C-alpha cells in the first residue's frame, strides 16, 4: 500500500520514500538499519554506493583495486576497513574519481581505518583516519 500526500506518493509499495526537494526538520537522530560487509579480501572489489551508504571491508589480505558504483545523488558515504590483527600489509588502488583532501591514505596493519567520502555527483572527496 502506498502513502500519498496531496496526490504525491511519499512511500511506495517497495518502501522507498520519495520526498522531492522537501526539507526534513526537527530530526533528533537519523540512523541506518544496516551496513554492507564486503567479504572479498583481495583483488578487484566493487563498492556499490547505490545500495548502502555505509560499507565495511573485512580483513584485507592483499592488494585491492576498488571500483565504485555511484550513489543515486550527492551524499556522504563511509567505508571502514577493519583489520583484526591477522592481516598483512595491503596496497589499495582507488578509482580515479577519488580526490584526497590533504594527502593520500596509507593502510595500517592490524588497525581500523575510517574513510569518509562526499560524493558531489562526479567525484568522491575524501578524508580518512587510521586507528592509532
């Protein structure tokens, strides 16, 4: 069943919410009900930002070449690279559309990295930090 407001479908049968250019005000918190876990640990990996804005890469074990599937529009995105203590050094190749703010990112063995992206519709502007 769809919910309509003034003839405009707001929530459709697939539970997608369409608000157009409506402002959302008065929200105390907004949370996600899940994040995608990327189980592939080496080689070519596609991060599909159109399905999850939060992604977690588990235990990289070798060289990784990321490819990104763009989200539906401008937004904030986050990738956590989680090394649990058994990994070896890895080399990560980022898509050409990734623009680092300040410097490039270097992975650290046995530490967690949090990498935040601002996607403007073309490029991914990035800042990241490693666990110390």
